[in-house]
């Protein structure tokens, strides 16, 4: 479903601030893979995500989604294939619009627009049922402005919006990092349910090693713009944080020093 072939990205080339963010980076995701991504600061996690989304052009290499070469496509044209949830709960929703209006916008993404009544009774009932799944009381607040919601409620809504059209690839960029532990656990539980229910191919960046181990069928660790660990199947199921630290040290020759990731 996703192929990244030898992608390189350098920021500020030829200056004192030159940074090799992706170094001939390659990664393949099969249909339905749920891959968690970890790595220290500057490892290339967000750069990889932005390269897939087309936020800026890569310097070399190819990116294919479901067999289609999207390397030269603009960000808004790639959006037809992607669902994305960001770290900031304020991103991804329209604060001054109601909950049902935000869901309706997500439902109509990529479709032609016509002059007709906005939200049908059937559609409203569908949104109510979807929101019930979150168990956050939002199904009784369809007309409430999204700007009035808590960070956790808003992030859960953004997740629903990102997956409403069943994207070919779901990108989750530390989407629970700004939430308190209880709310983060609820959003992760909802994420796992939706990804499994709809068989969504998913990349989830997380700063938390325990979450990376618990969720998904595959775990990759990045360092210096490359994949240095790729753990899947039975090996991942048996993995502990201590095992992961030992594997990192063996693969990199260094100690993993991100306390937030280890203790999160």
C-alpha cells in the first residue's frame, strides 16, 4: 500500500544549518499494516510523514501509494489518498463550525459540491452512531461548536474525520502526545478499533515505547534518517521496553537517551 524508495531530503543545503533528514530512506507497508514509529529527536520521523503527505518535495527517490507514483503530486492532490491526525488537537477541525458540520465536510472530501440541503436526517443519524463509539457524550451535542470541546474530544473527532472516507493510508503524527494519560488511552483504544474494523494501512509516530509495543503489528525505529530496527509478528508480541533498548543499542552502537520515550 505504501512504498518509499531511496528517498533523500536535505534541509538548508550548502549552509551551516544543513541537515540530512532522510538518508536514502526506504520502507514498504503491506495492505492493512499498522506500523508504529519511534526514534529520538531529529531521527526523521516527522520528515518521513511530511514526505509521504507531500508537504514539500523530496530531493530524490520515489513514493508510491497503492501502486501510484505520487512523488510529484502536490499536497492537496495526495490528500485524496490520505487521512492524517496531528499532535495538536486544534489542527484538523474547524473550530467555529458544529460537530456535525465538521463530519459532513470530512464525508464530502473529494466529492463535487451541489446547492442542496447540507445534512440529511440519515446522515445525522450516521454521525450520531459514530460518535457513540467514542463514549465521550458527543452524540448528544451534534450542533455544538468544535472550539468548545476539550483537547481529547477534539482529537477523537479529528480521528473520526480522518477515517470517515476510509483512506488508503492513515498517518498519525504523535496524535496523543498533547493529551492527559487517561484521554490518550481512550483515543488509542478508538484508533485501534477503527484501524482494525476498516483494515486501514496505518503509520503511527509515538514518543511512547510502551504504546509502540502494545499497538500495531509492526514497529520500526528511525535514527539519522534511516530505519535501523524493523520488528514484526511474534517477535513484536513478545517485545518489552528493555528488549527494545537492547536492540537499539545493538543496531546503533549507542544508548537510547530519550527519557520521555522510555518512561512515557
